[in-house]
C-alpha cells in the first residue's frame, strides 16, 4: 500500500494500468470495450484511436466489424454523452441511466420546450425512429406542428434522452462521414432493454468502474457516470472493497485484486483521442492532467501523455500527397529523450491514421 505522500504518482500508474495505457493489451476490441464499460464517442472516429493506444495490433476494421454486426453500438449513457458500448451493456445500462438522462435533458433545455408534454413527445417520436433511422432534428421538424413554440433541434435534443436510441452505421465507421441517424434500441438490436431490479446492475457497474478506473473517490465515480444514489451502492459493496486515504484525506475505494503498479514503473508515451475516458473518468483529474491544463479535457483537445501525465496536444490531417500529418504542440519543456519518444509514437500514429501509409510528424 503506497504511503499518502506517494499517492499522486501511484494513482497515475494505477490509472494507466487499469486503462490499458501502461502497456498495450492483447485482448480483442469487444472485450476491451466491455472491460472499460464503454468509450466516450461523441466524436465518431475517436474510439478507433482510443483502442489503437490501448490494444496490441488493433486495426480499424475490427471495430467497424463490431459496429456493423451490432455487437457494439453508439448510444447516450454516462453523463448524457455519446458512448461506444457493447450491445449487452446498452441493454443493461440504459435503464439505470434513464432517469438521469431525462433529468439532465430537461435541466438543459428547460424553458426551450414551452408546453411540451415529454411523454407525448416520446410516444409520437418512437414509431418514427423505429420505422427507419432518422436524424434528431428531422424528427423534431416532423413533430414541430404539435409544439410550434419549440425549435426542432430542441425537440430532437430532448428525444435523444427520452427514448433509448442508437446512432446507426455508417456513422462511426473508420474514415467515413455520415449523418447522425438514430433508431430505437429495439429496432437495431432486436431485443428489449433489460427489465428487473437495478441494484444488481448498479453493483456491477461500480465494481467495473473501480476495476478499470480505480482507486477512486466516490466523487470520481459520480462524475464518471452522472448517477445519483451511489452512496447506497457503495455502502452495500463496502465489505468487498479495499480503501485508502490520499494525502488530502480523501477515501479512495478499490477492488481488492486490481493492480497497483509501483510509482516508478516506466510509462510510455500515449496519444489519447478527444474526451478520453482516462481523463474524463474522474472528478479529480490531477492524477493525469495538471490543474492548469484541466480545461483542455472538455474542449475536445487530443492529449499526449508523457511519463503518465498530459504534456502536449496533437492534431492530425490528411496530406495532399497521401498519408496523414500528425502535429504535436508541447505544453511544457520536453527533454530530448521525451521528444524522441513522442516522435516515434507520433510516426506510428500517422501510419495508423493513414491506413499504413507513412505520414509526417511536426511540432516535436
């Protein structure tokens, strides 16, 4: 067990190990998505990069195959954001997130839905989505005559939470651009959402979070999933958990069999996609990003980890002559050795983004 003064370094290494970023993992993409309880995916191409940084020999077609075979889906879940999850998790997790999704939708939209009966809106829209994949604003416009004081985009935004929907392919496939068309979970997967008590699902969700993100405080757990009522779940699970106190006295919870690498374990350079779980999965993100750069995590910036901490951002663009150019923007002074390691990983990323065509690297 680390001493309190060493928790910052220990948490960083634990986070990397749990998030499959300390060394690339041999498991297949379906198992990885399930283990991570999903990858944030409001930017449809980003999960491919997230899996490339985590898995050995990952290829974009592997994830495309899972999307096209409907074994993974893109749907609204944690924190009312789009996530890539297994079909089984979609069916199990959507019911326990439903109340939070509706509460956040109404809290955000509020006065922009004057006179709209949400139950009536959902009932009118569900058969439209079930009949064929449609965009949210399109369904909002179709139903707009019933609620003329509400904008079509706001009606559609509300429906993304009121109804269990999935975004359909080809959106989310590698290097493809497509409208965000949605259909119902039932129409896409041919199965209904799980029915039954939520306690078992919530217990499992908390244990999975700690296994893939822990050790973590209760505030981290809440920030990750956005759910309320978690203290009761933690209390129920406490006999199964181990706990620590960090240097600030916060209680950190953990499952007993998860790895706690030494704080001096070497950490390779890793390129993270926009809104990656390893950053957004916590309330206190200081384990991986300095407070001065915390704001980058919610702007969609793509981050570069050096020695386990955010040290740069990166962008990629197609080159006119073929391949992809990856540009790195340091956030601090880098040593020659760090620049070399970043350059090597960036070159590998450029080749991945270019489907095997060598690219270029700049800014390092």
